[in-house]
């Protein structure tokens, strides 16, 4: 049996990627359980809003298509795309992102604290209800800062992205305030920006590829419907395909475990290289723990 992943460990670029998948594979069942337990309500809300928006978008496109062949046909305004469904979809997207980030980081924090044991639902709920609003507020503020930074030729936004991302594991794992986490993220990433940035970019690419692969069938159906629909009176999009596609897109948020886990491993890599926390823990435990008598005798 493969040993459980040691979280607090110095890793190079390749180890961050490989250990991300190994940790998820070893903990896939409880991770899925807690995702649907604590994020399910936001995902369900997102599915409903996304389905309504897809249907409205399809109806608007059909009206525009019909209007192109009939001058007397009502032509909706381009602003018809932006209704309550659109803004509710954005709201549920923000809440879902916050919930999955807090859920997976809470799991990792408790997993390490409990000595690689799966945390209970009660322990998870205690962490999630404590950190949810803190991470939500921090996320909104950081996104605003990133938008302003990206307007400056885009380079500052790219540079700050991995630094700002580290704020979340610092807040949850170290129980830190936003101000402390903000300054500590700059300290941790110093001289290690490229490794962190590269690992996160690769994981995010895998994340988006997974979503694209899952949603390809409904995308193909919608494209075929658009091409083969009659020029007059035909529906340009399949309503069932639009609803299924909306549901798949929302459920694909579960793949968020990839970037969150990789981010946590980047955090542990940086803290070990800067602080050596696991080494200090081992030193402090010397003389306080019972030696393992099951180890084989040394041979000389």
C-alpha cells in the first residue's frame, strides 16, 4: 500500500504536480462527500440559474435568427442577455468558488492536524462556518485589486496572482487575519515565484481541459442544432442539451479540488523552505514520543 502523502514537505515543480494527484486519489471519497455536503446547495442554485440563463440565451438567439429573415419579427435588444438569471449565476458562482475553496482547504488543514486522518463532518463544519465569510470578503477584495493591477499592462496582475492565491491557505491553515496573510504571502513566495506560478498554471490548464472534455458532448449538440436549424421557424438550440450543459458546467466545479490542493502543497513547500516547520515539530517531539519498536534492526 502506498504511504499517505506528507503535506509539510519541500517539493520541486514535478513533485507538486504529482503529489496533487496522489493526495486527491488517496482522499477522493471524503473529498467528494464534503464537496457535495457543503457546496451542494450553491452548485444546485448555480445549475438552476445556469439552465434558466441558457434557455433565455437560446430563446434570444432564436428571436434574433428569426428577425434576420423577417423584418416584422421582434428583435430583442442585446441587453436581453443580461437579466436576473445572469446576475444570480454570477452570485452563485462566487459563493460556489468560496465554498469549495474553504471546504478543500479546511479538509487539508484538518487532515494534517489529525495526523493524516480523515476529519469528521462536525470538524469540517466548524472550520467552514468560521472561515467562509472571511474568505468570501478577502476573495472579493483581492479580485478588485487584481482587476486594477491587470489594467496596468497586465504584468502586475500576472505577478500578483500566485501571491494573492497563497493568502487563502495562510488564512485557513494558520488561522491568520487578512492583513497578516497578505504580508506573509509576499514573504513566502520571495525567491520561489516561478515554481509556484508554474505549478499553478499547469494545474489550472488541466482543470480547464477536464471541464472542456466533460462538456464537449453538449457543445457539439448545440453547434449541430445551430447549423442544421431551418432558416425560418426552426429552433437554433436544443433545450434539453442546454439544460444538461448547464448542469455539467456547474458540476465540473468539483475539479476545483485540483488547483486548491496544488495551492496548499505550494504553501507547504514555501513554509518548509522558509520556516522548516515540520523539522521543528520533529525536534520538539524528541523524547516525548514512544519509539517505534516494529522497525527492523540496523545492520552494519
